[in-house]
C-alpha cells in the first residue's frame, strides 16, 4: 500500500506547530498537524493513498503542493512513497 510523505517547505505558522523540513508519513491516520492544514490537503492525500494521480501543471503526478488556508503561512509538499 502506498504511503504519502508530507514535507513542510516553508513555515511562518503563528502557533509554532511547524518548522521547515519537518516530515510526516501518512499511512491511514491523520498525522499530528493542525486541523486547518489537514482539512485543506486531505482530499489530495486520500487520492494518493488510493492510487490516484493529481493534476500538476500540464500533466498528472503522484504529488501536490499546497498552502495553509491561514494566508499561506505554511507551505507543504506531498508525494507518494512506496516501500
């Protein structure tokens, strides 16, 4: 079963939850990230966990980039990793 690696690319989180370079592996449960960010990326994570590809530029890929809904204070990258 694929896993999704989430990497914090940039963080200006006013709650101090994240630092740049932090990584989380998602298998089936929500990682320890704030609900606002998780809520905004969950559809992409779910699609990747279930074998989907996402629109990325002119093509499709098993990865995504997103920003926190709180004025983009946190930038995150998600990608499929297979073990």
